[in-house]
C-alpha cells in the first residue's frame, strides 16, 4: 500500500496508507485539487491524478466538506467509515499495531465481539483439552492483544481523546496491584489488609471503576464530525 503525504493548511501531513487516504477523501479533508506526494514522484500532484473522485465536476465547484455525519445507508460519517463484522476483523489485523488514525464504533465493537468469541472458544478448549486447550487459549490471547489495543487507541482518537486514556488505565491497574501487594505484605496476611491498606484498596478500586466507565462512554460515542487532531 502507498505511503502518501498530502498538503493541509500549507503543511505536509502524513504519511498515510491508501485506505486512510480513501477515508480522508470521504471525509472531505482531501479534495480533487489537494496536492499529494509519495516517494518516487518528481513533484506534488493533484489528488485526482491518483485517486478516484467520481465524475468530473466540470465548471461546478466541488462541494465543501460535510459539516456533519454523512446520511447514508452504509453508515459512513465524517472521520471514520462504518465496518461489517468480517471487514472489521480484516482491518484490525491489517492494522495489527497501528496506533495512528481513527476507528469507527462498528470497527471497534465488531472486533471486540470477535475477540470475545475467541475468548469463549478458548475457555471451552481449556475445559475439554486440558493443557493443550490452555495453550491454544493463550495463543488466541497473544494474537489478539496488539490489534485489540491498537483499535482501542484508534477508537479513542475517533472521539478526539488521546490513546493515553487506555495506556494510563493499564499503568493505573499495575500500580494499584503493586500497592495492594505491598499492603498485604505489611499486614502479614493475604486474607485481610490493614486500615491504611483498606483505604487504598477502596479509593483505588473506585478510581479504577470510574476510569472504566469513562472508557466505556468514549467507546460508545460517535466519532467527532470531520477531521480532528488525530486525522
């Protein structure tokens, strides 16, 4: 796939792949006369030279970018396209560790359903095959961890939130568990935590829960209309 740069507000943006460029064209950020360039080209050229824009507009000016979500049965809206179940899986594995750009709600939730089904299958294999099933279940988890993380980051980008919302969440959980382990060690028992440890456990648990609710809200929100700071 190509690695394209495009002109935006007098600056070079990119590189982006062909699929992302198609998304930008649908969103109206890249127009017929937008200058694009990739390695091997002698100079910048209009996007219409390399990408399809439908029938030539003639003397009629091309319409401006849509100010709101596209009203189409395909579910496309400005910023990120709708995906079907199979397409979402293909896209997420193709963007296996791509943490740039955006992902629509359908892309994220279809892939989440796919990983949940794999998790259920892994549990059945563990119950029926013992250690062999556990190995297969672990393999499923390893294979889907990075694409799950990357599509989560892109989904956050689609709602104009930093990917550090999920990165910080994992860091917070690690710190929370570490603090609890220290508290357990200081109490001399793994069955109960002392007064200070109980307070830390309660406050930390509430904080983790609130963070999870915030992430869930971001995951179900529509993407921001038109381009945002992430694409």
